[in-house]
C-alpha cells in the first residue's frame, strides 16, 4: 500500500507514467475531466491530482487553462475512494448540491487522518472551496481557499509554484465579489511565481496571463488585456499547438478584445 505522502511532480514526467499505467475506465474518466477543463470558463481547470494506491484523481479548480497538474496522495480506504469518485462525477456533471456533502466529508477525513496542517487537508479545502464557488456561496468559498493557502504557505514558503493555483482560485472569488484590486493582486502574484519557477514560456504562464487579461476586460480595460492575450497566445501556440483547445480559447478571447479596440 502506498505511503501517505504527497508528490509534487507534473504530468509531463511522473504524471505521464501514471497515466500510461491506468486501466481503460480510469483513463476515460481522466479524459472526461481534461475535456471539461478545456471547455471551462477562464481560470477554471484541474490543478491538482491525487495519486494513491488506486491512483484516484483530486479536484482543485482554478488556474491556468494550459496547466500541467500537480500530483499528490490522499486517504487509502476503499470507502473513501468510492466517496471521492462519486464526488468527482457529480462535480463534472454539474450536480454541485449533491456533491457538496461528499466534499465536506473528504475535507473532514483529510483533517482527521493527516492533520490540519497537512497538504492533503489543504487540497481538500481547495476542492470544497471550488464546490462552494460553483454554487455561488462565495463567502464560504473564500474561507476554504484562504485556509488552504495559509496551510500551503506555511508548509512550502511564499514562492512555491503550487501556490499559484489557490491564489488563482481566490482571485476568481474576489472577481465575482467585485473585489477587483484583491483579485489583481492575487493574479499578479500567481503570474510572478509561475514565471520565476517555470520560466516565461511555460504553458501555465499562458493560462495565468489569460486570467489576468480576463480581469482587465471585466473591469473595462481591454487595452490592458490585449497585450497579455497576445503574449499568452504566442506561448500557447509554441507549446501546445494551434489545434489545442487552450490555444483556441485564448485566441477567441484576443479576437474579441481586438474587435472591441478596433485593432
């Protein structure tokens, strides 16, 4: 049985091996989630994956249309696996009310089994926060995201690339609440962390640029959004290709902004 440790590898190395070892049903489930991620609204995507003995997937929604997910582990019990798998299917089917108590249970299990300051607990807090956000329960979503961010800052430091994801989650809540200055602050910090840790041409950076551009568009500043989207599109094309859904999504955003500006 796998030990209860939490890896920090991206899909391009450890995660790719894990994907190749999946059985057919789990691969289909993974592809369903990847497709939902690619179809999602700006800033919403899978950002954390749980790899346990059963190699189950963890939901964390928030940053980067082009992000390579991080990986980790949670509880090992079969009942928890069943609870989590059902919660994931309900979430991606849009049945947020029905999924909510299952994600609450996952959070409570993570806290009791791994401790309130663990990475597993932070992951579960983020997951639950996203369910609350989808339900429009923004104050509750904010509380979960803030708690997750505080745990991970204490564990990892202020500049770990994993922090870019909960920072973005929190920015989405602030944007929905009209707290635009706080949303901008989080998105800029997220972008800085990614550029410094992954490089300026990484696809995660393209997603972060896109999210910041969307905030500027929301606040009536398309002239600030356009150069960010131009850069994001260049990165996406070079790293993902023209046919990738992320590239097409960023391109559509840029075309809309350019049409508004008449450029």
